[in-house]
């Protein structure tokens, strides 16, 4: 079973994310952090030997610490260097994408605007997790 950390402050987006994972060909445990501070706490525990996520999905615009700050924290932990991080945001800004890529994001995606696009996120996550399992 895969463990996914989702840092997302919008309950509606969390629900939609859960929907995107339904009926996928993998089992997963979804751990939700409602703000950047909770995400950092979970990441710190994982870096210190606690349950380790197989994938981290970050909203860029989080309260307390934004997604870029959380990503910077993740990438500062050698124990988490191989964990893929997907930035999921409403921002289409090339500057935001360049920042995320510069900080070590594995993927930068805009939040879906319809159900079909939402289901694509589940497919993308499935591919990322299968690649991780194979490595």
C-alpha cells in the first residue's frame, strides 16, 4: 500500500483529490495536512524514521507555510531525497512553476477545472507510484 501526503487547505479540493484516486489499480493511505505547518511536522517525523510518504502532493498556496517553503524543507532532508513531490495549484504562473522546479518539484500541475481533468490526476499519480515501485 502506498502512502500519499496531501497538503491542501480546501476541504472541497481534498474531496476531489480522493475521488481522483478511487478505482485506481493501487491501494493507498491518504494523509492530509491542512496547512504548511502540519505538512512540515509530518515530513519532519518521516525524516526522523516515522512513516514515510511514497508521494507528496503540495498546494502552492497553503496557510502558515506555503508549498514552496514546505518543498524546501522536504528537499533539505536527505532521508526524503527520493520522494517525488507534485505541486498542485491554481496558479498558471511560469514564475511559480520555475520556482517549484528549482526547488526540486517532480511535477507541477494546475488544479483541474472539470471531472475529466480530475481523473487524469489519479492516472498521473498511478504512473508516478509505479515508477517509484520499479526503482
